[in-house]
C-alpha cells in the first residue's frame, strides 16, 4: 500500500506511522529522517538542505521532493510506503502525484488523524523532558512523575522545551492549518482521505486506522 499520513502536531503521527508500517510491512518514510540521513551522509541534497537550515530558512520544496523521490525508489519501497511529513503542502502533493504517475503508480489512501485543537495543546504543552536523557519523557496529566519536576528513572530535572509551550504550539497549529491542512481537501477531491479519531490508547488508534484501510492489526 502507498499511504500518506496527515494530522496536526501532537496527533501521534510518528508513533502511529511506526506501528502501521510494521503491520503493513512497508517502510515508514518521514521527512525528519530523510533530512537527517542525507545530512549525516553528506549527500548533495543533504548539503543543500543544511545550507538553508543553517540560515534558519525553510528547505525549498524541490529539495524535499528530490529526497522523497530518491527514498521511494529504494528496493524496500517497491511494494509500498507510508509517508509521514511529506507532502506538507499542495505543491508537494501535486509533485508526488506526478512522480507516482510517471511510475505507473498511485496512492491508495491518505490517513487523516483527527484531534481537537484543545487536546493537541494539552498533549504537547504538558510534556516534560529529563535534562539528563531526552528519551525520558513524562506528561503532567497522562504520565506524571512520582515527584513533581523529578525524573522517575534517573532523578534528573524535568523541564518544558521551548517549542512545547502553549504559545509555540498554537503557532505550530497555525502553520499546519495554513500550509498542510489544504492537502486534505486536495486529496479528498480524489476520494483518498480516510479520517479517524486519534484519541484514546495508541493500540486503539492503530486498530481504527487498520480497519479504515481494510486490514486487520497484527
């Protein structure tokens, strides 16, 4: 299957992408991973992307599209893929359609993870990270530490990242509504969009997504 995963920040796209890719036996292709891989390998595209990132500028669509095209042409993506973070706007969606059309392929579905805006703010603004190990993540509501401000695992100080404040989250949501949300209408016109609720336990969301795709979760 060839799937695009969309949803606002805080919808759990990364978590669901990993489970869905495993269930469907297809690679999870995320924009963040593409950038990191190309930059670490110092590919020409990686160098180009880094030159923009170092200046605090957005990486141009053509660079992102070229990275995605290169990744989708790898052998493990021959039978499908799950795209996470790409396309991020209508121009990229049109480029993806053209790319697939040239290979005699098309998307099977666009999975839209739906989360109320208030829940997005609550999820992200409530996160607390350990200063000793960023893998130790807690949440003031959903996973509170035993002692306020102290990591249960190593005793390190828990803090709120600058990009997790409510103000920053709302700005990120504005960008999502302006740039990325329009691709849902673009794909809806092609009858590709399947919307599911991303509320509840991770495994419940995965089950809903698999059912929406006409598959059973492993």
